[in-house]
């Protein structure tokens, strides 16, 4: 896990909320404080039919109806928790912070989508979830890389590769 201070906050937020730069991610959770505190659980709700008709290009092959507890690791070979693709939830987040007053704080936990080109380089045997945590306190913006493995290993190569990928990805904003 590495931490990255974002210096060019305006450009970063524009890419995050108005462009497709982060469309390879899924939303795990969000917390936004403006005139009220809003919390969003990014797990897909199996009974909401809009997922069947909303085209996001995500098509992860996982069950859209999965509503497992994200704190419970999936068994080997079992589908992981299904989260809402960032392009689908981005307009709702933008709607919460749009205006002339900056949010007091914002925390987004994004998970790399299994369909993302960056995920193709991850060995499926690792059963890893790759995360990007975005923390804004009203004046400073910090991003943290994270990784969750289904099995214990002393091998740090995947962690180092993910940290390096995120450093390269965030370089234009630092």
C-alpha cells in the first residue's frame, strides 16, 4: 500500500467525476459530506432490475444478483461480491457535490473491475482485489493503493506491481 498526495485537485476531480479516466473501477463504498452526510454502499442489489437494462460495458461475468457481505472472503472458485461500475454511479456522486461550495470531505473506495485491461495482468491464482482509496478533507486530496488477497502469501510482487501501476496512473495529478 502506498499513499499519493494529489496536487492538481481540480484536474483529478474533473477526470474522476466528468471523464472516463476511472471507468475501469467499481464503487465499493462512498462517503460524501456536503449540507448532509451521504453514505453509499456500492454492492449491487439483486432485486433492482435496472442492472439488466443499464449498459455499462462492465459485463464482468459475475452474477449481478450477488449481494454477499464484502467483509467475507469468497470461497475458492466462488464469485466475488458484485459492485456497481463507476460509470453507473458517477452521476449520483457528481450530483451530491455539484455546486460552488466544495464538499467538507469525501471518501471513495474503488475496486479495479475484473474486466479492466489492468486486471488482465493479475494471475487468477492470486484471487486478488485491487483497490484505490480516494480521501478528500476539504483542502487536501490523497489516494491510497490497496490489495486484498484471498490467500496468505509472503510474495510482495503483486503489491509492488499494483503500487507501481497506480503511481504511473496518478502521475499527471501529483
